[in-house]
C-alpha cells in the first residue's frame, strides 16, 4: 500500500496529534528469532515547519498564554498545543489565563 494511501486513511480516523509518523522501509530488520528488531529501525525524520508568528491581538494573547503555561519560548499559529506538551489539565489553566488576558 502506498504511503499516501495510509496517510489518507489515518487522516479520516485520527485527530492530528494521534497520527503516526510514516516511514517507508524496503524490509523490516529482524532479530535472529524472526521478530522485528525495533532497535535497528531508523529514527523518523520530522519535517521542520515554517514558523508563523501570531498577528492579531487575540492570537498574540493566546500564543503568550500557551508559551507561559507550557514553558516554551514561542508559540506560532500552526503549533499544536498537545504536541508542545499540553494536556487537559493544562488546558484549564490556559482557559483562565486567556480570559484574564482578554478581559
């Protein structure tokens, strides 16, 4: 099955941060017992995305709150809250901080 087909299928079933990185291999490395040798698998290569800075006042407030609660230097328009280390508990902090910043 071609990689683009797998990507299309996964895109319809999983939310963005749950989608796996797809690596195409000619064959799987095997151990002497015939199992997949996970240590011999190549590391996935992640494409670096172009940073897009927040533009509007609202985007700047939200990005600032994200950066503060997640402990990162900057947050762009295309950054994923969960990929940056966010979770549902931190999201409640974001909600309160964003409301305070917008008010």
